[in-house]
C-alpha cells in the first residue's frame, strides 16, 4: 500500500510541475513579445526622445542654446545689417558664433 501512495504523490508532483512549466512558458512568451516590441527602432527612438524631453537638464540646455543663437543672430543683424561684402559677412558670422558661444556658456549666470 505504501507504493500506491508514493505513486499517487509522484503523479501529483508531475502534474504540478507540468502546470508550473505551462505558466512559465506563457510568461516567457509574454516577455519575448515585450522585448521584441521594445527593440523596434521606432520604439527605441520614442523612448530616447521621451527620456530627453522629461529631463530638466535637457530643457535648460535647449533654453540656453535658443537664447544664445537668437542673441548671436540679432547682434549680427544689428551691427552689420544685410551686407553684400564677403569680408563683412565672414566677420559677421564669426561675431555671431562668438556671441552665441558666450551667451550659451554664461546663460546660467544670467538666468539667476
């Protein structure tokens, strides 16, 4: 009678292991699907831009760059206007570049 009881226990254990295996297979397939979806190029790009957009440092950098570029552009237009002289245009572009860099790098002090 002892062998029947052990046989029943063994069958019950096998049945439980089969159920566990089926559940783990479902979980594995689900995980594969999510991994496959997250590795698609479009989803990678969306996630990267989403993380950058929520970063406060990134927002501050964008603001600093916009302020710097617009200040450089306005300075060039005010000082030189619209000239056709190639030397003045090159000097104006260099001036715009220098002012843009200065304002962008020192925008933290101007914000405070």
